[in-house]
C-alpha cells in the first residue's frame, strides 16, 4: 500500500504540475497554445499510465478511483487513502507553481467561460465519456501498457481540445482543487468537484450495459 499511495501521490503531482504548468507558461509566453496545452495533458497521462499503472493502477483522479470502486474493480477501503494522496499531490504541484510563478493569478485553475450550468453539463458528459473509455479499455483497476496509455491520453487530449476553451475540461477534482486552494479562487470549484464525480459514476452502469461480463466484477479487487 505504501508504494501504491506513493505512486498515486507522485503521479497526481506530475499530472497537475505539467498540465497546469503548461497553462501558466502559456499565460507568460503565449508559446504553448491551446493545442499544446491539450496535448500536454494527454501526453503526461500516457507517460504516467505506462510507468505507474502496474504499481497503483494510475488513477491520479478521485473520480476515477470512486468509479472503479463502484464498478467493484477496486476496494472502497483503499479508495479513501487514494483520494487523500491524490489531492495532496495536486496541492503540492500548485504550491510549486506558485513559488515559481508568484505573479500568476489562477495557476492554471479551471473556470467556466459561459454559464455554470453549461460548464457543469460539459464536465459531466466529458467525464462520463472518459470513464466509459477507461472501463471498456481496461480489465481492472491495475493497468499498464502503451495501448491503454495511448487510448486514455488521446481521449483526454481530444476532450481538452474541443471543450477546454468553454469549461476547462478538468474531468478531475484533484486537478481543479490544487490550483483553487493555492490561488484562493474558489468561485466555481463546486462544478469541478461534483460534475466529474457524477459523470464518472454514470459511466459505470453504461459500461455494464455493453460489457456485462467484463465491466463490473462480482468482487472488489485492489491493484
């Protein structure tokens, strides 16, 4: 468990530091661009799944952990410490970015471009689709492999490409929590805590409808 929690902590740290770091660097230089930011998120997830998937399952996302638990691919008992270290890794990553870029206001935080309802709906559907792909492209909560990394990383990049300018395309409560806490920008945080969680939980029954023999196991399992 110590190794698994360390992997989740380091993986979430890397995801938030690299992903939101790309946003911060783009704010400073304008050189990364929206396409570059989207690809950065996708590529870092690909690398992390390939390197840490067989250690912790490479969740790096509290909503993913909860969805795996509800799909009975992961133990509810282990879900709580996973979520704690994921959030801690995200907060540390945003702290490091604050120290490096003290003048940046939001540290890559997610904010709605339009109405709160619009962003909530987008985050809900984006998260549901992402988790649906994860559940249907993996056999458990413990996955490692280039193919899985490419599939999941590509979906994240795809969703960030088309929805990022409107809602931020977080799909990850920890990814939004870290910048919000360190920057003090709390206004819309509830969207990015609730919508990804509900969306990924909705993916579980959807997966069971198309993969009844493989999606939800009869017993809780841990990586």
